C-alpha cells in the first residue's frame, strides 16, 4: 500500500512517557483489516482501544413508538451490519496477533448518538444523518444490504480521501452535527486512550477521528464531567460546545 495513503491512516505520537499508535479504519472495507494486522504486528501494543460501545451501552432498549423503533434500526444497520464489522474483527483477532493484548471498547451506543442528533436538530435531520453512511458511499442499494457488499463498488483510495477530508471539517456549516457525530466521540476515545494500561497503546477508530483524538488528550483532564454525560445522556448538547469551539480554532491554525 502506497506511503501517501498510509500516512492518511496512521498517527503515531508520544504523550506522558507512553507511545500511541492510532490506526484509521475505513468502515466495512476489507483493506482495513490488512492495515490493522500489519500495524499491530510491527507496533506490538499492550492494549488497544476500539470504536465499539461497552456491552452495558450497546443493549437494545425498550421501544416506545416509531422514533424508538427507528433508533433501534440504526443500531442494526450502522453498528451490526455496517461500521462495526472490522472493529469486531479486530476485537476477535488482535489477541491472536499480539498475545496478551488487552482490547478496550470505548465508543458510545450509536443509538445514543442519533438520539442526541434528534434532540439537537429534530427528526428530519436526525434521520438524514443516521443514513449518512449510505450517502457517504454514493449508492442506492437496499438499506438492508451489508455495507461490506456495497463498498466493493468504491475504491479504497477514494474512501480514504473522503475520511481525510472530514478529519478537519465534518458536515460543514452545522456545528452541532460536527460536535455530536465526531468531536464528542473524539473526547471519549481520548479519555479511553489516556486510561488504557501499558506503555504502548494502539487505537482502531474511524479515519475521520485521527485529528481530534491527540488534541483532546492534551487539552482535557482525567475525570472531566463531560465524559459520563456523553456516554449516558441524550440531551445536554450545549455542554460540549466549548470543546468544539476550541478544537475548531486549533484546526484553523494548523
């Protein structure tokens, strides 16, 4: 794989006397598994943070009406049949590639992300964003078709370029969307990386998260009250606004 392409998917840095390696994944693309395995073998991490929700945050919730049914459907499509495929693969295979590695689930339930979108922007925008992965890959395939099959139509390099573009600007012109879909989760991944055990720590996350995670590791502190809020509440959107503003200022100056 060409070096320029790899440079868009890998971020390596040191923080507080520990080494970190971020591997950007293109969701549901089989090429991502090759990169994950290659980097794990060369880096030999002691722990790895994954873009998967902890078990206690990923269970189906009681359904009360059409809105709840829709959110549960997004879990099935976005997480189970789509974005989580290579993350689940990594969770199963990394211990075989790097013995004694500890894998850590660090994302929040995708249903909660879409509930926060619903509270912030209303039903129509929430539905549009929940289906973003379909527009992302420019296909009109049936919704139930697994993304892995859909993505066979799209060159890997094209997906990488798309993800690289949204690292700095996501849903341009709508700050709350950027905050909920990307920045809030960057905060969660940064906190999980900081708490992960070992001296060499790896993360496998969507490629669009590579820019924000190192920034928030340096600018937030452990036990910040924002973290439990982002993991458990569907409201409280404004609380993460100051983080976004500072982050976007840093992007603009970089």
